[in-house]
C-alpha cells in the first residue's frame, strides 16, 4: 500500500512535468546540458551543438570515436601510401617481367652495304673492246677493296643456312662414295633440319685415314687446324704445271692456308725440289691410294669436298691446277661472297648456258665416253631437265665454268657439294652436266641458290694456263741438229798437216821472204838463181 508520502514524492516529481514541458526542457536534458555549458562556456561551436543533443557520457564516447576514426583514417592513409608504393613496385616489377625482352644480337651474318660515295658503288663494266677479231673470252675489270679493308669486313658470324642446320655423313661401305641407291638419292633431296647423307670417305675413321684418299697424319692434323680461309688446288697424274699465286699480301700469307694436293706421279715430276713440304706459298699434300683410275675424277674430291678435308675452315677458294691466282684471297671473298651476302659463288660459262649444248660440246671434244654422257643427260631429262631459256630467270645459266669455286662452309652449301659429288660419282666426271640438277632440286626445297658471276670477272683474278699435254703439242719444233763432222779429224796422227798459211799470200807477191842476196824462194819452193 502506498503512503501519501510516497505518492507525494512521486507526484512531486511528476507533478512538475507540465511546468517543465512548458519551459521546453526535459528534466534529464536540463541536467545534462548544464555541465556541457560549463565545460565549453556556452560557446556556440560544433561541439556545443553536439552537446545539445547528446549526454555527457555519449560526448566522451563520441570524442573517443572521432579520435579513433581519425587515427584509423591516418593509419589507412599511411598504409595506403605504403601499399601504393608496394603496389607500384609490384606493378613495375610485373611490367618488367611482362615486357618483351630486347631483341637478341643477330646470330647470322646479315650482309652490309658499302658507304655512299664509295667508288665500288658506282663501278660498272666498260663496254667490250671494239676489236672484232677478239671474239674469245677475256678478263674484265673488277672493283676490289684494299686488302686491309676487305679483311676488316670478314663476317664474325656465319651466314644463314635455310632449313638444314645439322649435317652428318654416312660411314661404312666398300667404295669411296658409298654408291647410294636411287631411293637414298631421292631422300637426300628432301631437305630437313637434320640430315645424314653420303659424302665420300665412307671408309675409315675420318677423311685421310683409310678412306682411299689417304694422307700423312701430320698433314691431316695441320688441315684440321686451319680455322679461317683455305685456298686449295690439286694436280693428279702430273697433268699440270704448278702455278705460284701472285699479288698475295703478307697478311694473307700469315693467315690464309694454301694447300696443293698431289699424287706420287705428280710429286716425282715436280721440277722444284722442296723442303718442309712447301713450294712457295703452297703446302704440298701427298695423297696415296686414290680411289679412282681417272685423274679428273680424283680431282673432284678436294674440289667439291673441301669441307670434309678442312672441317674447321670457314671459307674456301678452289682453283684448278692449271690456274694461276693473281688476286688476294680476302679481296676475292669480299667481292664475290661478303658484299653480295652469298654463301656459294661460281662463274657461269662464257659461251654456253644450256646443259644439252654442254653435253654436245663434251662429246665433240672427246671429254668422256659419249654413250655415258647421253645416258646422264637422258636421266636428267626424265627428271624434268629442260633447255635453258629466259623463263628460268633470275637464274642466269645452267652451265658453270667450274674451275673456280668460292664458298662458305655452312650446312646448306656443304649439302650442295656433297650431293653434287654424288652425281659425279654416279655418272660422268663432267661436273658441268650435273650442276644445275643438284642446284634446282635444293632450291625447290629451301629457296637457296648459287650465285653465278660473269666469266670475265673470274678471268680477272685467275690466269688460265695450258695442260702439260697441250703444251707438248704447242711446243716449237726442236732445233735442227748440228752439221755432221768432217770425215777426218784434225787430231789424226796419220794425217800430215801442212803448215798454216797467212792470209793474202799470193804468187808473185812482194811479200816473198828474202833468203839471201841473189836468191829468192818462190811459193813452189823452186830456187831461182
């Protein structure tokens, strides 16, 4: 039961509610606004405005929340900066990782051009001589660089070898060339990245050792150590007179390998005796156990397979034994390979461009058995060989003058000479007949071809001499024998020799010798008194 006192208190509290409502302030609000006004001295600020609507505890909590929010915002800002910097680092790092790498340095020789204004850029062949009597082949001018400049342009990198990158050689067999079957022959023209082909020297451990083209061990070792440029020639069967190169710089004499291959017959016929295996600039390599009875076919081994004999050489110049080299090797390589960005160069024939014409010329000259020449040409004809015409351009000829070959030893050019040698081994030794067939088959698979320069340019750096057998026919007739001796000899003791007479002594001459006064001895020894 409630007492009046309690009711009074209660009513006292609630009894003044109307009065407080009339003043517009709730009791609790009035109690809580008073401390805020004391703290902030009734200043009409943002905090005072907040205090008007909140209690004292809530103001503290609110201030704490504001401070916490400010600290949190500061932390976020600082963290955001660090995160931005970290994300920038990651972004840059990822960007570096995703950026394409710089292009690698070229792995192949890409060629070069001579600077503008260089004399060789504007050089052109002069017109042929007006003398109509000179209808045969002749040399023409060639613009060479000085030896030092040409040597400085020697490529540091090899040229590009299309399609084929690795070439190895079949070993084993009973013959020098291995005699590949027609199926193997066809497969060798299917150019691939890595190939294994017949390329001579099928017997023995390596070229020169028990292969049928044998050389002394020190010669083989010396040839393997030729790392740059080799100039090579050969004389078999004592067929030619050895020619010494001319106009060779001292630098080339120190850095270029000069090799002359000879057989025992040629060595015996050399007029110049030599020591230390050298005659002039040539190092003489004696070859034994030649695989063929035909000296011309034996000569095709070093001519076409120099990359086998000199496995570490980069460039080679082959010249037939009848030729005399009259230009520096660096000048030749710069002019016909490096400046033209070519890896194989050979001169075209000065007169004939067609294989069929070349075959007939060989038959007329008796170069080989006519029936075998016809057999070879008919075989190529069935494979698609056609007479040369302008439709084959930019190919300028099907017939080379094969006495000079300038080449770089890279897989594609090595393959070309291997397959060319296989045709010489299978058919006739007349390599002009098989040249275009091998070239065109490789070109169809790789778009690689041989660079053919003018024959007059070839005659600029080699001088052609005669074979020994031709010189024998061209030699002047022997001198007439001396007249026969008299029937007697002045030293014959049985012959009485009359005393020598002086010239001009005649009968009645006033030069008669006086013997004594009144006595004259005449010419007939009659004494007159």
